[in-house]
C-alpha cells in the first residue's frame, strides 16, 4: 500500500542536531536533524531503533556521484513531494542506480582486479549491523561534514517534519509495518559536504529483507 502521507524530500542546511534521550538500557532510537527552510524548521527523525536486538540496526554509508545528484542540487531549499516511481528521483535501496552506480570491470584507469574491487567497495559498500548508538556514531561523522542536507522520507501528518527515514519495504507479514511496504519510497539522509561531495546514510532494520517483489514485500 505504501506510506500513508506521501513521500518526498526536504532540502536545506542544518540548524540543529540531537539524539533522542537513551532508554533505561542505553539504547537510542532516533538521530534528529533540524533542517532550515524558507517555510520554517523541519524536524527529520532518522530511525535507528534496534528492535530489542543487539544488532537490530543495519546501515551503510554510500558515495554518490555528483552527476547523478545534479537535479536535486539544483532544487531550492524546502519540501519537495516525489511520486514513488523509478523516474521521479525517489530512492529505492534495492533498485536505485544512484545508490548502486554501475562499475565497469575494465578501463584505462582501473586495470587490475584489486583496483576494481576497491572501487566497487567504495560505491557499493557492505551493510553494517549493530546498535543504534553505533549507527548514530557513523551518521554523526557525516553530519560533521555537512553544508546542505537532502532528507528523503514521509512528511509528518501534522507540523513540519519528515519521518520513516529508513528502508520502507521488505517488512515481514504480520510484523506491524508490512502495510507500508512499497518500492521507490525509501528514506535516506544525503549530505552535501563542504567539499561539494555527496554522501548518503542508508539505514534499515534487520527484520527487513534485502530482496523484495514489485509491491515491496519480502522475497
């Protein structure tokens, strides 16, 4: 069925960042980025809930080619709604070529298997599994380099903000969130650094599948 309130991204510089207070067991559930826009401050809640597991959060940091992100860089600060389609610029952890740029096996600059492997790992890094605090530590390393944010997810039903900033497909049947499964609607935190590079923080839950069908349900 997909996300209830639609999908899109908010763009702008950071005006604040803070973690949720930890629970009694020291677990963190969200990293909160406040994005400044001409319409006001957007609260972006990046979900790293470990789901009562010691390694229930999965995340990775990806490098995005500037030419693949040029259309978003040209947009004004503020909220931009996106259709959940392959051509709108919507994010899909499994299908999006922006997040999985093609890597040629052989070319003039990268003419050895070792160099190709290093380049592949730069553009298609493995997923980490761990706690919310581990995930937030990596996220905060990216935030420290930020000049401008591009945060994808679902808008709040009331007030200005974005949530469901995580993979939004692959939830198991009966898990409580499977009704929101759909493709081309994944949340993501993309940072434009002060050096003009684009770095993405992608996060999901261990309960979510890495493979989904055309309706976003786990395979």
